[in-house]
């Protein structure tokens, strides 16, 4: 498994642990309301599990499993994928910071970076998607 795939998968597991922890706290508070302010972490729970865990895990496994090139670097230029990794995690961090800072530009910039991460990932892997048996 390439190094960037390991980074994607390991980071996604960290987000899974964080998202599950917040989800468990929310569920516990739903049964026995001890600390109502815990519901302010609901956006974190959703962000960590949907984008941090699921999207990041899918990107890491997809980069690993897509066909390799027969000549040159086996997976092409990995710079696009590293940029996607940085953009995705920076975007998630900006969305989480927005709950404290309450600015209008932070969530917009965070969502833009998350969308840019998906676009960079597609650009970095586009040539690797090919029909079975095609030699590229």
C-alpha cells in the first residue's frame, strides 16, 4: 500500500474514533440529559464521520486499488493526491473551527477546500481509470 494511502486510511480511523466518541456522548445525553451543551458538537460528529472517515477512507483505498501504469511512476504524479489530502483535512479543520470563531468566511473556505480536495483527487487519478487490458 502506498504511503499516501496509509496516511488517508490512518487519518480516517482517527476521524472514526472522534466521530464515534461524539456520537456516543450525544446518544448518552439523549437518554439521560446531563449536559445539554453537548449538542453543540453534533456538526463535529457529522463532519468527522461523513467527510473525515468515509470520504477519506474511500480516497485512500481508491488510490491504492486503481490500476498502475506499466511505465514510469506506477501511480503517476502523487503531488495531486498529497494536495487533496492537505485540502481535505484543512477544510475539515476550518469547519470545526467555525463553531468557535463564528465567522462567515470560514465555513465557505472550508467547504471550498473540501470540494477542491475531491477535484484534485480526480485530476490525480483520471489517467489511471482505463478499460481492462488497456496498456497506458
